[in-house]
């Protein structure tokens, strides 16, 4: 399974942020205007992301902006989880993802992990960063 996030018009900014924070790269990006339905897309939506993907840590993260006329209700009921290979790597990932966001549980040792923390990033996406014992 792969996570697919939707955004309220800032998917390109979010994917660039995640690529930097996760030391990865966006491998595909297409706007609504570039798509086969570009001619029918409202002008204010042509530069919004219809589909984008990045590869990070052996996984894909995909995203888009909400299509024209569809409401954005925010991100609820899930967290993206990143597994680190060391406490230091986990702290680096946590700090990068937390930039401009809200830390809900500081990164630190837990009974199940040598490092764990929770945050909501600046785009409203909840994350957990974990480094198991």
C-alpha cells in the first residue's frame, strides 16, 4: 500500500518540502492543465497538481490537489509513519518534518523505541517518526 494525500492547492509545495525533509526526490508531477483534460480545466486550477509522486526510503508517497469543485476537508484519522535506522537519523527526520508545523509529542526514547515522536507538519499532515530498539 502507498499513501495518497490530497491538498488544498499547495500539493507542489508540500511534495517539494517532503522531498527535502526525507532526502528524496519527486519522480513525477503533472498539473491539471498538463493532463488530457487540461482544455476543460478552469484557468485558476490549471497549475494545481493532478498527480505527483516521490520515492523516499523505499516507498512512494503520492499526492494531488483537490479537483475543481471538490471541497478540501483537511487531513484526519491517520498518520504517516517513518521508520529510522538510528536515533540520530530519526531526530533529523523529525526536525525536518516539524519545520513550520506543530510537535504533538517530542522525539525521544519510549518503552518500545529508542526514538519516537509525533508532529503535524505545516500542511496539516500528521506524522510519526520511530526508531525501534
